[in-house]
C-alpha cells in the first residue's frame, strides 16, 4: 500500500508540473510574438449575439482594440460580462491579433405563471417576485424569487410549502417560467408553553403574549400562525408585564419555536426567569436646572414608598415631570430615573434626575404607511413642527391624538438622527384601518315592541379626516333621516365646523296620542381651549309640527296642535381626560350644554344640560363606570313647547321604555314631557373568564333617575318627583362584524304609570 501510494504521488506531481509548463508555454502566445514584441489587439469580434448588439457586449469589456493582450484585464472582462446577467455562457479566445468573444444569451421570459396556489392569490405572488415577462431569465434570480415565495407562504403559516420552478423553452430564445406550488396545510401552533414561571401559571401568561394556540374559536385571528416577529413582541410583552408587577430582575432567556417532523405544527416554548418581587423604597427628585426647585415638580410624582415596583408608573412619572418642567419654560430637559436595588430587602430606591437635555431641534417629520389618509391630516395632530425644539412629552401627546382619531390600527412614532448632531427626524409609521361603518340598532319595548334603525358613517372621507354620516330610522313608530358633515380643520385652523340636515317623524299615538315631525338645518363649530377642554357653538333653525291628535288626547297636548318655528343658539363646554376616547378605562368627561331659543321663531326657552362620566380601573380588566346627567328647561315668556321637553328612559334609564318616566296624563296615560330631569348609572365591567379572542365582556349596573314639571301639576296629570331605580346585567360581544350589546334590566323602584322595558339590543357592523 505504501509503495502504490508513493507511485501515485509521483505521477500526480509530474502531471501538475506538466500543466504548469503548458501554462507557461502558452503565456507568450497570448502576451508576445516570436520576436518578443507584444501582440496588439487589432479587432474584437462578438459571436453568438442575436438579441444584444455587439457594441453593447463590447461596452462591458475592460480591454479595447489597440490594447496589448493582458490576461488580467481579459479575466476581469469575462467576469464583467457574466455579472450583467445577460449571458448563460461566455468564452474569450485569441486568433492571431483578433480577440473572439463567444456568447450564449440568456433567454427572454415570455410569461410567468403559477400553478397550485389557492391560499395566496396570484396577484400577491406576482408582486413578490422580481422576474416578469420580457425580462432576461437567470437562474440566480429564479432562486431568489423561490426564496421570497417560500418566505411569503411561511409568514402565512404554511411551512410545508414547496415551490419548484419549471422552464418551458420556446422559439427565438424565449421561455415560459412556471412555478409549481404545493401549498400544504397551514402550520398551526399546537402548544404555547412556559418554563421557569412560578408566580403566574401558563394560562395567565398565555393571555399576555400575542402568540396563541390554534383552536376553533380563533378562525378570524392570525395570532395562531407562527411569526418570528411576534415572538420578539411576546418577549417584550412578558418583560413589561412582570416589570409592572414588581419583578425587576425578570428575564426571558429564550423563545424557541420547534417544528414537528411532518411540518404541520409548532411548539412554542418561552424560558423565563422571574426573580424576586420588589417594593418601592425612597423616591426622590433631584433638579439640576438653574432656578428650578424640587418643590415645583415633586408633587407630580405619584409613587409612594412600600408600593409594588411598577415600570408603567415610573414611565408615567417621567412623563409627568417632563410635562411639568416644560410648562415652567424649560425646552430641553432630560429626566432619568436612577434605580438602586436592595436585594436583601427586596426594595428599590428611585431618584428622578432632572438635567438639561441636549439642544436638539426637529429637522423634519417623515410619515409612512398612510395610503388613504393625506399627510396633512396626520401633521396637524402634531404639537410640534419642523424647527421646534424636540420635546418627548409633546411627541407622546401627538401620538395619543393620532390614536384618538380612530383612523389607524397602529401608530408608531420614533426618531432618527438628522443631518447634524443638533437635529433629529421624527418618524411616523401608521397602519390604516376601516373608517366606514354600518350601524344597526334594535330594541324591544313592552309598549311599542321592536324598534330598529340603520346608519352609514365615514369618519375619514376621501382621506381628508372629514366625518360624513347618514342616519335612517326604519321603525314603524319613528322615521328619521339625518345627514351631517364635519370638517375637523376648517380654513386650516384647529376648528371643527360642519352642518346637519334632518327630518324626524314620530308616531307617538301609543305614548302621547299624537304624531310629530321636525325638519331643520344647523351649523356648528368647535375649537380647543386647552389639551383636554373644548368649546362649541351651534345655530339651529327647524320647523316643529304636531298633527293627527287623537280625540281623547290630553288637553295639554291638544293645545300644542299646529306648527312652530324654532331659532336656537347652542353652546357647549367639554372636558375630557380619558386615556382613550373610544374605549376608555381611566379618566373622566364633563359636558355643559346651553340652548337658547327666541332669536326669531315662535318658541322661546332656555335649556341647560350637565352630563359627565367617570372611569376607574379596579384591576387591569375590571372597570368601574359611573355616569350622570341633569337637565332643566324653562320658558322665556312662554310655556315650554311639547317637543322641546325631556323624555326619560331607554338608554338613559334602562329598565324603562323611552319616555317611560315623567309626567303622564290621567286617564290617557299620554307622556307629557318633563321640564327637569336627572339620571345616573353605576356599572362594573368585567371579563367573563373566556379567552380574550372571544371579545366578550360582561357588566352589572344600577340606573336611577327621575323627571317632572317645574310648576305644580293639575289633577289630570300623574307626576312624581320620587326617584326610580333599576338594576340589571349586560354583555358586549366584539364580533368580527361589529359590537353587539344586550342589556336586561328590572325596575326596582317605579310608579304605576311608568312604562317599563326589559330587554335592549344594539348591533353594529364595520366595512
């Protein structure tokens, strides 16, 4: 064996030496003639070009006619030609003083087709690949496109997918490119598990992360589809959750997705390290700015000693200090919470250091993600503009204002370095959502039966932020059509202006033995007085008519027969501090509305209504909601017109029908309307213990209220100033088609002449 190996080694060495001698022998053929002079290239000839001009081929060469033969430049020319992607093969040869370029052109794609795709539309696949008809075919581009298609399918949860490209040759060096796709079944998340958790069980932590196990009721959710980016989000959600519960040492050591051998399911495992739970120790504020004292800012910090450490509360304190210092006139502020752990006592001391921040200005605001919504609609919600001093508190408030528009599913606001050290670029990335809606309302009354209505609304008309609505009541007892338009920035100022046109016809034979109609037009405008306070004005002119009065109707109603014209000026003051104006969980709102009629028309009165609501989170998911309203109307030299009075019940006072509470005629039991009223409600909203994907929440409530006349009633009027009381429970389902609410209420305190209503249903759908 050793001898044979030695012989093979000698033979291979001789072959290598011979090859080297041959290469050295050929070099002079390329480099010089027999007399030793260098060979000059007299002509460059391109062979095999059919579609591509020879001049185009020569333009990619790094050697020209008149140059001497240079092996290095010829080699680089060869690489340059291959790099164009235009050629399947290239050879460079020498024939005397001629340089021959032999090429084989890549074919041209005639068409690109997909076969076997059902879960993903062809248009989506075409938008993902780079190759198109009339584009040069290359294997490298096909391989890249296959990878992109596989990634697209895997993002949709199909990891068993296979994509095989097929090339069909056609005449004239053309090809059809066909991607044969076997999609396979969706790769589902079979299990989400946690390792290392002791304080919170797996079920509780599954409610925190966005990645969900596949089950039948998640047919409308994509969270049960594996997404690596979602795992990254889950790590942050877990971290924020534990830090808000006092676990300052919490870590997510790993988040692993394991694919089963049949490529049909994933097992997701999060390995966590909870650590100890900490309470707050000393909480201090240190001010390092000139003329700024601790007493001026310390009161905004709500953290207290021996409370559980909560990163969310710490962040809120930083925001509060930044806002307060900004109000005191300091534009450049850097607030940093310094945390000191005492692991023996499980205690954390926090020092909020207020220093002068870097002098950074906003260079520009870049907006992305908006397809329908115009840039100016987003920019006008920002409290800073290009050139202003960068203020993180104003950035956060601007982001909240964008979210309150309810135009976007997601709003991300960040910053990147600008063109100079003292400049920054604010980036705004939004994801739009449906802003049009169809609303359907339904109710059941023991007195009038089924009630329903339909409405159309577009809150972002043509992407301009305009609110356009059309409401049509389709019940037998009431018909209404109401068209309104609101421009949120009238004349490019922060003024909400709009108008309404309406017509309402009511069949009140069962409640008041009459039919009524109202038609009119109103102009309105509103503006902010501060971040939380706004003021509005309204002018309304309408015609009010009472007709078809029954013979046995109340005498007071008979005197109202005819047509009245109302010219009315309204004024409102709104104060809102809720964390979210659409689905609030914390904060309050107060509204005072005053309407005065008498500047023209035949009706004169003053109507004053005060309403408010308060939201308090008992825990993260249990919300106490209280609301109330007080109203008072009186005539200005005339009696209050029937249709301008208060009619209490329905949504205001569940358990009682609309106009079910208040003065009534005896013996007709006709509702006469009230000149004063008050209603209130206390409710507790809570989860039903079902997975959050169900979108089901329950509530228990107690409503109370009353209504009556200002002057003493006569003998034919049933009126009582005593309060009414009802209690009940309800449920809201945020279905894929919109919110569905059901309330059932039982009156506990009522009068014999009151009209009750047991069930009430509301349904809405979005498009």
